[in-house]
C-alpha cells in the first residue's frame, strides 16, 4: 500500500510539474505574441508608407502599360492589352535607345570594376595620406549629378572646352576642335567618361571594405610557398572577394541601364534622338507627349532586361559556398 501511495504521489508531482511547465510555456508564448504585436504596430506606419509610395505606384504603372492612358478626367482610356509592348518592339527609336543604354553599360561597368579594385588595393596598404586619397576618390560619388554633368558639359564643349584644348593645343592629336555633342558616338563617349569618373569611387569603397576582411595569413602562407603578387591576387584575394564582386557588378549593371541625368542634361537625347537611352525615351514619351501607357511599357521592358541580366550575373558568379 505504501508503495502505491509513493507511486501516486510521484505521478501527481510529475503531473504538477508538467502543468506548471505548460503554463509557463503558454505564458511565454503569450508574451512573445504580445512583443510581436507591438513590433508590428511600430512597423505598420513604415509598411503603409512603403506600400503607398512604392508598391501601389508600381502596380498602377503596370496597369497603365496595358492602356492608351488618358490623363484628363472624363476621357476614356482604351484597353490595348500588350499593344504598347508590341509597339516598342517595332519602334526604331526604342531599339536605338536600348543599344545606347547597352553601350553605356558595357563601356562604363568594366572600368568601374577594374579601376575601383585597383584603387582599393592601393589604398588598402599603409601609405602616407591614405585617408586623404580615400576622400578624394569618393568625393565624386557624393557630388550632385547635376553639378558634375554641367561641369563635364563645359569640359567637352567644342568652344574652349578642356578636352579639346588638351587634344589640339597640348597633344596636337587633332587639328580642329572635336564636336563632341554633334554626333552620336562622340557624345556617348563623353557621357560614358562622366559615368566612369563618378562611379569609380563607389566601387573602390565597397572593394576596400571587402579587402579588409581577407585573412592576411593566407597571403603570408602563399608568399612562403613562393607565390608572386599576381598569383596571390588570383588565388587568394579574388576568391575571397567573389561575392563582393558579384554585388558590385549587379549594381553597376542596374545603374548603367538607369542612366538618365547625364544624358538628359548633356545632350537631351540629341542630336535628333541619336543619344536617347531607355530612361530618357521613357521620360519623353510620358511627360513630353503624355503617352503614359507607352512610357510605362518601356519602364517594365527595362525592368525585365535588368532582372534577366542580374539573374545571368548571379548564376555566373555563384559558388557552392554557403
């Protein structure tokens, strides 16, 4: 009998322990739920602003791209389906704008990556005045696009511009002033020069942060094994900053296809639309001709191109490292 009583008491104690544990667990879950509710309550204004200013305009633009959208109230907007998209693929100015955007991206992205990496490697060493050089390299990045675009417009001017003075009067490479903005490709080169000059500092600062995470012992071991500077760079540094290179290349490609201010201010898309890029052409269609349906379609075509290129880059740079 006493044994049975002990067993009953033990089972009662275990049940009491389980009930207390269960109540504590329920209390903990309720407390966590309350904390989550408070957190979401504080996030709600930001989520609402994000939806109103980002998500809703994107969805509205997608809707507009399927219509011959009329901005005046009371005027019906005919539904076109994919008419605006098929119109773009039969539009020679759209294709010229796409080629110009691709040209700008191809010309500006590799120099920004290469020069940014070289500058980062130089400034990663302990040299005199390193902080000053870092500031000087990064200064163009934080300078207004409008200011530097006007500056480069003057520098490439055919009447007393800096580059013409250097080419004609200093280096004697040309006999007459180059009319930079009078034809398509010289104007595109001037725009690309601005893009490279302004973007190198951004690439440099990202690469510099990545280089400082590379384990110096790996380079020391490679040097002890007889590896030269280039071999250490190829076998140690590049693999260590691979993900950073992926990030920089994707962001630069996105930025290359989104070029707008420099083209708009330097050439206005001229002469005769020769230097139009996708964003300037989209802007002109939407806000100069009030063809918002076609402008929205161009915007989403550009979005698709950028997503496809980003996916290709991600697959190319992807590694099996977790």
